[in-house]
C-alpha cells in the first residue's frame, strides 16, 4: 500500500508540474514560438565574461542526434538514438534530470553516414500533446505529461512519401487543427493531417520544373541526391492579403500552398539546390519570402502580390550567391539578414540587406554555425562546438564573447542553440549544456 501511495503521489507531482501555464519566453517548437529563431526575452547578458557564462547544469548520455530541444512548462523535449531505439525524451528544466523517455521505433542506421547519429527533429509542443518525426519517417503524437503515444503514422508507408537521402529531419508544423509535414512523394509532397488522429485533410503535389535555365541545366550535371521531393527544411505558416499559406523549401522549389485546401499557389525554384540538399527554414517579412541553400547555389527573395483573379503571384526581387546557407538558419533584424555562408567546406557569417541582397559585411572571425536571437543579441553555435555572442549590427561584426563547450563529440555540432527563460542550451550529440545568460539573478 505504501508503495502504491508513493507511486500515485509521484504521478500527481509530475502531472501538476506539466499542468502549469506556459511562460512567455518558452521555446515550444523548432526555432521558437514564431518559427523565426527570435526570442522577445530581455534582461540577458550583452557581454560574456572570459570563459563564457555560468554553466547551470549538463546532461550526458542522451544518445546521438541533432534535435534541438523544445522548452515549455518547465521541461525540455527532444529526440535521440539510444542503442537500437529512436526515442523521444523529456527532461527537467531545473536540472536536466530525466522525466520520461519513449521509444517510437528502431534507430535508423542506414543511408549516408553524415548525420546518421540520430534524428534532427525538434518536437512541436501544443497544449498537452507533442508531435515528432523520426529519421525513418515515423510521425508520432505523444502525451506531454508522460510520453504515452496517442497515434502514429508513417511518412512513407502511410502517406505516400519517399525518404530523402539523408533521412527525414523536418520538425512538424501545427497550424490550427492541422499538422503539416513533407513526405516528399510525387502526389503527396506536402500534406495536412488532422492533428487529433493523423487522418489526411489535404495533399499537395509539387511538380518538377517545366523550364530550366542554362545555369540550372549545368547544375544538373552535378550529383543529384533529390529522388525524394522532400528537402530537410521545416515549413512556416504566413498570412498575405487574406490568404493563409504554408511556405516550405522542398527538394525542388520554394513553394506557397493554400492552407485551407492544399492548392499550390506559387513556386520559386532558384533557392533550391539541384542536389536537393535544402535545409534552412524560409523567412517571411514585409511581403518578401527568402530561402537559401548551399552547394554552390545561393539565396533568393520573391515579393508576393495578389493577382486579378484572386491568386497569389511571386516575383523575384533578387538572387545572390553571397548567402549559401547550409543548415544553420538565418535571421532578419531591422532589414539586415544574418546567416552563415558556406557548405561542407566551411564558411563564415555574412550580413546582407534583406530587401536588396547587397552585402553589408562578412567576417571570417564569425565561423559557420547556427543562429538564435535573444535579448537584443545574436547567439552563434559553430560546427566546432564554439559559442559566440555578437551584436545585430548591419555596419560591422561586433563580437561580445565566445567559449567552447567542455566536451566535444567527433560529429559536427549541428543542433541549433536555444535561448529560453534566461538559459542558453547547447547540444552536441549525447551531451546537453545549460548556461545561465541572465544579466542578474531572477
């Protein structure tokens, strides 16, 4: 009886912990609440001491993977390969201790070696549920409180998709009652499912380009890894002229889709590398949609407009070779576009005029890596495991501190940094580090 009472008490404590109201500066999904990698948090350090900010806690043994954590309601959620299993886990925000762990399928150990250590999806948390996509294509809805699986589907066997060469790495988008994901099939390139049960609502086919420029024809002579029409990016939802759209960078094109019925509204092929290795989430600001890829490609912006028949047109404003963003993401602050320019051979941070594509500065002291903005500053986590703090300054690169994480894996540090509730989170495979970046104790 005493054991039963203790078990019930523990369950009630866990339940009450998860029942608290989400906080303003939580990070409930990929790239934060608005999927733009920007936090509205203030009161953070604007300069780091030598050696970096204080390490609050570290967690080891999480397992392999590139999943950046989602953080909400006092907990962290992420994904890993642990042995032969692909798992979703929950940790305490206070000290990193494990709350629960759920197996959603076997670990994917096939395909290209690069990135094979584990899944890259950041869980999407909404209310008492969370949604994940495994590297092999398992789509699962779980209970936030205990990790119990509510429903599952599969992007290939159930949704008619095709696995990309480097496996699925998308973080699902919840848009109203719909779950948006990219199976990558010919007919079901992008789909909307009922988030409550996984049933199909609509599907959208993104056809191959009908006409190719001479430059595109030349690119096609290079290795093509785009058998699947799914890239490695995660979609965003936007509103323009009364039309609610899903915008996604697929293996073939940047596309805009009517969120109500799946109609393909517009497409822009230039930002999609002919290798199909298109990883970074698109940006939308001031009627401009921007997307970019590496491998000798670049980035481009289109301006959206309403057509006479009520449709949506996308007209190219500029295309630039000076923003070949691999998978570290990009951020726009005060019309300045920040992001790493470079592919497998390395690279460095660049700053462009978002409206024109003109170079404002580029600096090799700022290494290639992934970005997040918080507290009026930019946080960069390099592929070598070095964290850098710098100003969002359109005139020049102004660094405010850097440090290296204590222990490094042999794999590139590709998990994006996260800033939530005064803490900076840096993941390198099985190690997760939590740093206190508050200007003063709260």
